[in-house]
């Protein structure tokens, strides 16, 4: 099939051992794929992916302004995970590079981990198992409890928090939650208006908030002191939301009765790097290596979803669900038409200049789409032309508009 750009020259670089299903989807679309099983950063990342059309990452690779400045051919970023805080979204947008993530696909996996951790903490399963491995037989009911009738406090009642709510209630727990947004409770869950009240009423507190300035160090020593004596704290959200040194002190004092932590302020960039935390070696503390969404099912769903969005963006220009640029859902390009994809700074008069160029080149417009935010605009023009030289001259004229960020023609 003849296309505006040879499909096999569209280079996709996938890092951090992204599920092979993504490779399968990109290769089926005709793209060339490089798969790497580790994270890269700095000059090493530029060397590996500086010439990529698409880059796929998880949580350990950081896409900085320096990377975007070097990656001249880059048209799309896929975060094969929930978060996008590892990407400089503003810099990507300023260069007309849409960033996609997979915000829904691992929610069930994280929710199930939370419930398993609640049960494990109440039964002290990790401590009992460690004793057995050391040859110690400690059969006792002391300190072990059912979770039925206990109160679970959920901080952040979004996609994951609400699923945790449903699972916890089905196991007999009472559920309360706190969220800065006005969200609909699931089942019999009850909203509380302040975090302080939630901390004081909950037997277990589980965190499901994003990483942003308002949540950084949310759980300080002062906040930990507001928890019920002996309550448990779970963090499967982001490492930046808990002061782990303060949590270690609260655990040692016995005020916090146990914890399960899957995310940390500083995490190893690979499986061969050592891990250190003030929480190591403490009683009734479950530490896991950022595996909340690490199930085969979640990784397959993420691979399918993120790859599909990137392929659609490359093949027809759709930016729906992108987190950093105006979202435009585009129809299928008609066989007789070509399509201009045009990112530009959002100032008055640019569309008039664009339309004048088409008129000056005597090129008929079949359809036009546009969406913008305060700083950035994305215009799409479907047009009819049979003259390749004229199309090239038209594209060069568009690129000379002072507000142009980048332009590309599809057919």
C-alpha cells in the first residue's frame, strides 16, 4: 500500500520490558519495533531512542526537555502505565508531541493487591511465613483478626479507589472515603469531608492519589499521628505521598500497627540495583517492588490500549485521550483525500493564514477540524490534490507560518 511515509520507516522504541503484545500490534500496523528490557535516561536514552517516531515507556524512563529537543522525529509518546509524571508534558506539547497513557487497564490488579494486603496485615501472614522459612513454628491467634466489620478509609476515590471500595464491602468491611472532587459513592461507602476525620475513624487507610504538589508528603508525621492507634497504612499510589522516615518511626512506636508499601520516593532503575528503605526489617510491614499493576492481564490490557491509541494517532491524526494536547477524534480519511496535521501556537489569525495558503495554491478543502487550549492549537485539514509537487509547496508554506510548531501530511 502506498502511503505518505513508508510504514516500515516508522520506528517504535519500547523500553522497560513492555508486553510483547504491543510489539505484535505495532508490527501488524507495518511499523518497525525495537524492544528493550530496561529503562534508559539522559544521553543513553537519546542514543537509543533519539531517532524514534514513537517511544513507549513505563515508570523508570524520564523524558526530559533535553530528550525532546534531540528527538526531532518523535510524533508520539506512550506511557504503558497509569501515571505520566515521568514525562515533561509541557515540553512535549510545545513540540507537538501527544502523550498517551493507559489509565484504566491495571485498576483491577491494584485493587486486588490492596485487598490481599489488608488480609495479610490483619493475619500477620508475611511475618508468620518468614518465621516458617527460618524454621520457627509460631501457631497463635494473638493479634490476628478478620477484616469483616473493620473500617477501610480510602483517600482518593477514583478508578482504583472505587474498585477497592466495592471489593472491601463485599468482604464485610465498612468503607469511608475522602476525595477533593465530588464523586459518586459505590454501594454503602460513606464520604467524609476531611482527611483528618478519615484518619481518625479508619482501621485501615489506603492511598490512591496522584503525584502532584497538593499530595506531596501528604502523610507526614503529624498526619500519621492522627491515625487510630494500631491502624494500618497502605500506599500503592506514588512514593512521594508518604514520609517514609516518619512512617518508620510511627511503626516502631506501635502507633501504626502495620503497613504495606509498593511505591517509594527513590526506586532502583533496574532489577540489579540494590534497594534501601527505612521500612526494611520492621514488623508487620509488607514491601513490594512497585508491582501494583504487574499482572499478566494488566500488562496485556495496557499494551493493547496504549498501542492502539498510538497507531491511530500515527495513521489518522486522532489525539483523543492524549493528556497534554488538544483532543480531536477524527473520521477515517477518504481514499481520494490527503490530510494535513498542524500543531501551532494558539494566537488569533493562524487559521486565516492557513486557509489563505490553501486558496493561494488552488487546493480544495474537503473537511476541517480544530481544537485548542490556552497555549496550543491543533488543526486538521482534509484536502484534494493530485499534484505531489504542489502539495510539497503547500506544506512548505504552512511551515513558514510563524506560529507553526509542526506539520505533517497523511495519505
